[in-house]
């Protein structure tokens, strides 16, 4: 799918990620942190994806939202095939250093279904007692 | 910490969660889905937490953000000890059914550090080529 980005996972120690950042990350057992992606101006939460050190490095240095696909086991640059690119505005690490909030300018729909966000279709009913 | 909520994990099949919702969830290998928590009016992303079926059930039926603590291995109701409650406005399931977006009215700081959000303290430098 995104052959230019490669399906070969870059080991943590070989990533170009700033070592001062890498030293702080609390990765899960698969070596990943969660990435919440938010439209920078409207505040819409667009999607949740996953990053290893190299995906975070690429996101910080290319300005394009870049993730590790757990299902396809490869790097993917959002919009590379769909054209729905994510232009990165800021990246913030959370208090536990296992989640980043990526604020972006999203072109078109962020969801693979074509919807603007991955949360548009399925609001669950709340029955507050 | 939250003894009234219990440290005993409720098995999936014994949760009170609506079976039509439970049938759709794609839980991780620990039986959990991610919960992105957002302030409903300002759009601030407050925190990321985790839910099993029972935590989602309690969130949907009590109107209070309720999660499963991976570190303490117990249910916790946000604000029960801090007073910084999350009053639930809506819950939406994402396209892959493994993440919920919980829109809340957050009293005070959402972060255990006292900050308004868990993403306030640590913005990473972007060096776009």
C-alpha cells in the first residue's frame, strides 16, 4: 500500500527520533504509543492511530501524520493513497508519556469510510439513571 | 482507592452492557477499548483511558466517566477521589469499534497532575524539513 514508507519496522534504537524524547516514551508491549488526531481549529477528534518511535520521528520531521499499522504491520502516511493528508500543527505528549495528541489540518475525510471523523456514525445511547 | 466500585473485574458475559453493543466491540487482548475523553463545548482533548464492557456500561447508565485502570486493575469513577467529575454528554463508537469518544463536562482538572488536560505540559518540537 505505502511501499515508499516500507513495511520493515525500524527498531527503537535505530529510529531517528530525538533520544531525549525516546527516553521518556512509555511504549506498550508492542512498542507503540497511542496517537489521538484532532483537527487543530475546530477541535474535532478525527481518529485514533498508533505510533512507534520511527512513526513519531517521521511525524515530527515531515509534518505529515505518519503511523504504524497494527493490522498491516507497516508504516503509513495518512492520505498517501486517499489524498486525505494530515498536515501536522503540533504534537503533545501526555502526562504518562504513552499517548500523543496530534493536532492537524485534515484534508477531506479522516475516516477510511470517507466520513469526516471515525466517530460520526455510531453514537451510543446513554440511559442515565 | 475506589472501593465502592470494586477491584473485581466483571467478565464480559456478566456485564450489564447492552448485548447489541457488546457484540460489536473489538476488544484488545486485555479485553479493553480505548476511551478518548473530550470537553463537550470547548473541544479540548482531556485524557485517554481504558474501558472494559462493564466500565462502558456504567458510563452509559450513570452519566459519570468510568474506566478500568490497567495499573491498579480496578474500576475507577473519574473524580470520585479528586472531586473532578466527568459528566457524560455523549459516547460514540469509532468505525473499527475499538475506540469510544466520550464527550463530557469536566469539573476542574482532568489530569492527575491537576492540569486541565493530560496534554498541557509537554509539547514536542516539530522540525518540518
